[in-house]
């Protein structure tokens, strides 16, 4: 069931592997595709990502029968452009959705000429639906409804999202479907009065993972009591000072408790799919739009570019009837790879500007090395010397360079070393040219797709206030 010439080449390799596992030759592609985004989940706080505390027992079980990509990166630290990349296969400068730094800029939606993942599935006869939990970022105004037959967005819990998904599924069971579910439960909260925990779950899970509140902790700023929860964490990031004793461990425990709570919600989701006999026919992807920092580089929340913000889980669970053996693949991958991967696994024409991971899923082949563009000015890649991260904000700001092979924690900016600059001048020039080439290609794509300010809008005062409470917009207190 290969529906395009480019897919035919892949199918010629993949279908015999499926047949050998006993798949039905008459209906190999999955009837249902479920893309799940767990907002703010960093990879190294999952058990299947090597974390010690038991935050993800259910997802760990899934990982034992799925495909785990251990070095997977989001393409932005902001919910808005990160999900745009996930759903289009395009880097941020290509799809045109930009993060808001102050909330005063006009909002640019997904470029009108973009062929989204949902549109591709819809054209192939799939019913398409999305339920998101961030109505200010993931909404119709930004073009996220493009290609979806049904698109719902509001501030909602995982329980509400799952209930609504099953209600729709039971009311009109689709023959084929593509569904995007976005869960916001792990994200820091927007409370306004003490006592207020920056991350919420349940008292039992808070006790298990975080313990008792440290002395003096209220969840609000000691001098500015109006700054609570996310706004309190943002204020701490601005000061870049060490937290009082016990505070950091408590905050991480609260975050972990939230992960454990959502892991339990996912277990209910999968049990419901199993009860409806859908796991044999559903291709499921679990990932995140960005991580969360806990002072690894003196910041909190997710305004940075290091691995605590950028590296997220990617777990692909193929239909049970495919009988794909569990795999762990260690090559670097990125969110833009998801759209071409899902389409190609369904025998459809891929979209986007980065590679499909279909061969990795089906045959266990490590993905080819490829550059990763984070935001629109950070290059994560490797050359004959080492893996590296190259950051170039503007011509007025000196670039930053991390050797990720020798310094995986990215603690030492080599550009402060004059000897390194002299010895690596040609290498740095090549890397700079590569970043120029990528950005140039993105700008050409965006122009061809009709990207620009047409259709741009502004945040309302109410929307701006909600985002400020969640630690967005980057305003210094």
C-alpha cells in the first residue's frame, strides 16, 4: 500500500520485514496514528532515559516494547514554534512561527503554504483531530488547526483530555484517524497566592517525590509576594543566584511528582485503547516540546538552550501486530523528523526538510548524522573533530562554542579561549558557513510558502496576563 514513488522505495525494504513477522499483507499501514506531546518533559527525568526515581513506570514498560531514540532534541525551547516544527517537519525560520520574547511583537502563524502533517493524513482519507491544552499558543490564530477536521483547545487537565478523546472515539469510531493530543500538566503552574506549589500533582505524590516543604518555602517570592509559582521561578532565574538549602531538591521533587501523575494518566489512555481493540491498529508517538531547567546553568523553567531544555524523550510504539522488536537508537534526532517519519510509516509521501526515521523504526538502523537547528541561531552537529554546539545570536554578540564530546554538560565556552579560536579558525568558519546556508535555505522556504506578517495578530491583555503567570514573555521583575 505504497502511495507515492518515494515511499515505494522504502516500502520495498520495509514490507518484507513486516510480512516475515506475520503482518496482514492486505492492510499493513496502521489504521490509526496518535501523536502525544507531554509539554515540558525532559528526557533525563524518565526512567527509560536513565533516571533513578520511579517517575515513569508505565512509559518504561512501553519502552520495553517500543523504539526509543535516546538523543532526541526539540527544535525550540518554546511551546509555540516547537509544536509548529513537530507538526510541519520544518525548522522555525521555515514555518515562520516565532517565539514571543515580550509579547509586544505581532504573532506570525504557520506560513499559509505549509503542508502540515494533519493535511497530509486528511488527504489520504484519515479523519484528523487535535485536542490541545494551551489555548493561547496552540490555537487557530497560529494556524495549528490547519488540516484538522476537529480542533479543540482550552486549559484542561489530562483527565479531561482523555475523557473527551474517548467520548469522540466511541460516538463516531473512525475507520482511519490521525490524532494529536497535547498535555500541559507537567508545566509549571500559574498560582497567585501563597502557599502555592510551582508544580502540582497530588498530596500523595508530592510526599513521595518531594517530601515536606523546606523551611521558609511558600512558592512565592519572599520580597515580592505577588510573584508565585511560575513567576517566582522566573524571578529566581533572573537573579541567577543559588537557591536556599533544600529548595532545588524540593522543586525537582515537585516536577517529578507531576511526571508520575501524567504517567498514570497515560496508562489509563492506553488501557482504554486496548479495551477498544485499537492497540493492534495504532501507531503511537510520545514526545515533548521542550524540557525544564533546575539551575544546571543557573536558570529555571525553560528559557535556555542546554540539554535540560532541549533534549526530550521520543518513544515510538508501533502497532502490536507489526511485532517490531524493542530498540534503543542513539544517533541524534530532532522534532522535525516526526512528520516525515509518521507519514512514511503509513506509506504516504513525507513532508518537511529533515529526515524520516522510518528505517530506524522498522529495521533498527541508526539514523544518518544530520544537523539540528535549535531556535533559529543554534546549530547542534558533529564533524571530524567532535560533536559540538555553535551559538550565534548576531554579528554584535560573540559566538559561543561547546565541544559536546569532551564537555557534554556544556560548562565551558571555548570561544573565550584565544588559542582555541586561532587553532580552530578554519573549522569555525566552516561551521559558520553551514549555519548561514541552513538559515538561507529556511528563508527561501518561508518566502516560497508565503510566510510573513500577513494574518499576524497581537495578544490580548487577558492572554498576555495568562502567559505572564506561566513564566512566559521574559519580563524581568
